[in-house]
C-alpha cells in the first residue's frame, strides 16, 4: 500500500523571530521526490539549509528557451559595459530576443563560462542560445548560487514585466506560488508546445519545465505544492534539513497512479520532434517565416551529453 501513497513529510521546526522568511510547502512522496505529470520537470531548494527535492526527471536536459538568458546575463553583468548591463536587465525582465542575439554574438563564450562557473553539469551548450539545453535542477542550482552572491541577475528578476517584449504574458508557473519575489519565463515559438518558469523567494528557489502550455506549467506546479500554505523555519530540532509542515501533523497525500494517457505520452515522447515538424508545416508560409518551427525538448541519451551537434543552427526560440 505504501507504494501507492505518498506522504507530505513533516519535521519539527525551530521557528525564528519576526524577521523569518517563508517558503511554499512542497509535497514529497515516500521516495523523497515530487510527483507530477510526466510532461513537467520540477526542482525545489530550501535556501536556509540547502534541503532539495524534485521530480525524477529534474536532471534531464530540456530546452532552456529564454531561461538561458539568466546564464547570458550573468556573464554580461560581470564583463559587459554599463550600457550592456542595462540591456541585460531589460533582457531578463522583458525576455527580449534581440538582446540575446546581440550578447551571444559579442560574447560567444558567455553561456559555457557560466555553466563552468556554477557547475551546471546537466546543461548542454549547443553553440547557439536558442537551442541550448538545461535541466530544472541546473536552473534551481544557479538561482541558489546567484542569490548567495547577490547577483544583479537576481535583482533584475525582481522587476520582471507582466508582458514580454513579444506580447506573451509573464504570469504563470512558479510565479503563482506564495512568497515568490522574482521570476524568469521562457516559451517556444509554438506557444502551447513548451513553457518554462523559474522563481525564487528569500528562502527558496523553484523551477518547472513543461512540454505543454503555460496553463499546463501552472497546473503542474500547483499540484506539487500545498495550496496557500507556507512555513517559517531555519532548521529542524534534530539538525536535519527542515521539511514542509502543516499544523505540526503528518498528512498523507494520495499519489495518482499512472493513467493510460501517461503511458501513451511515455511511448510518444521520443517522436515529439517529428510531431513538432508536422505541426509547423501547417503554419501558413508567411507566418512560418516569422515564427519558425519549434524543437520539442526531450530527455537526451547519455551519449548526447558529451557531443554537441555541428549542423546549421535552427531558428531562434521565442520567449
């Protein structure tokens, strides 16, 4: 029976004074992981102690879309001119692709330098920002390290605009969680095919990458956390990392067994690239020239993490 049920793990926590920050309460199963739809990878870290959890696929390289602008901006803030730093801030807040193209041309080493600096081992620098791969875990790890450094990237994320440069709303996914103070979003050219969100609060960082729409990204994030609940803590009484709490009592959370649709998605996911190409062919020629087809992100085989394609660069991802 225990295999079919998860537990919202509970710890006795030492509560600090009125200056304590708060974190959303994450649901974890008996295996210590977040259980969400197969379409989404989620990673969560509690900053005061470094306690971490995520979905089973949180280390899978997936399309970075505009979350890669975090990595680009990190380099620009360290090495760019004052004007470029201003543009990097705008790039993060409005997800402006033009600035990403400019920085990638002037600083082609930016992404790989950031990956090395922050030990983002799941990520793959393809040589072009629009096709870069990263994992939910790597983005969450980056946010945690950037917070500790008081990086300008973190400050820029606090001022994210409600609407991006291309008109896409930036109000979904991890940004809906309580206590979030900064976010970055990303989406594919075919908007409903892929969406990503990354957010932080004073005491946590959380990332969600979804093969699906912005609404799917939000739904899967909301399913992974207890609605409206937060907790304040710095450590557990026994010294172990603090765990989310609900009124000091243990709560059992039923884990939804895989549905027929989940199993079907598992079989179909390797063919997602072909599906995206078929979808793009249905776009009228005039629109297609402005909105290139999207690459649906997939988990990469182990051997692909060490080899970077040298073929012509696909059209840039939007968002």
